[in-house]
C-alpha cells in the first residue's frame, strides 16, 4: 500500500494488475479501495483477489488460538469457508497483464 502511494505517478504510466492474496472475495465492496489509491485501481488492467490458504502450523500462537476458538462458534462456522488459492484468477491476471 505504501509503495503504491509513494510511486503512484510512475505506476500510472505502466501496465499493471493489482491483486491481493487473502480470502476476501474480489467483489467485496470497498475492499480494494482500502488497499490501493482509487486512481491506481481505475488504471489497472485487472484487479482481483487470488485467494489464499490458512496454514495453521505457520501461524503464530495468537492467530492459531483465535481461529480455533472462532471455529467453535456456530454462527462463525455458518459463514466461514476455508480459503483456497484461486488458480483461475491467477491465470486471468497473468494473461491480462501479458497482453
């Protein structure tokens, strides 16, 4: 985010694709605007979320305990699905930027 803000003028002269690696869906309203300047979002050839993976073994103790506690709550489990890496979005991003 800071890199994009500091280098906005230069990035606006380049062909770019913007992505995040997380489990927030790409159509979540306002999500990308919290990460990237709106000018950069509008300029990008493709903007997407490529998914992610929760690797509980690599999480620090606090996050691991948090997720294990959350998974015991029924209302959390009703809305939560384990994130996956979205290979088709990665492919679309690469194809669009490489055109």
